[in-house]
C-alpha cells in the first residue's frame, strides 16, 4: 500500500491534485487505514498517470469523470 505522498511521487503529481481529483470524482476516494491515512495501490498509480495524460491532451474533468466512472470495478 502507498501513502498519498508516495502516490504523488510515483505518478509525478502533487498531494493537493490527488485530493482535488478525489473531491470532484475523477479518482475514487481512497480507503483509510486505522489511523485515518489514505491507502493507495499500484492500480491507483496507473489510474492517476492516465488522468494526468488525458488532462495534458485537453480532456475535461467532466469527460474524465464520465470515462473513469464507467470503468470502475473493471480492469482497464
């Protein structure tokens, strides 16, 4: 499991961006451990890299939310 800081470094992002993407629904909310810290997996790194690349190509947050929402629970 990764912390939010580890996820940010692995995906070339910031913790603030990750929290924002969770808030607007582009990324699913991360489960929390007993201490309340977010926990992420390798799949979350891949998902965040995908979102960052899509944003760099000009995909809107609304379109991304619809796109990733359709794929939740499935390997994409």
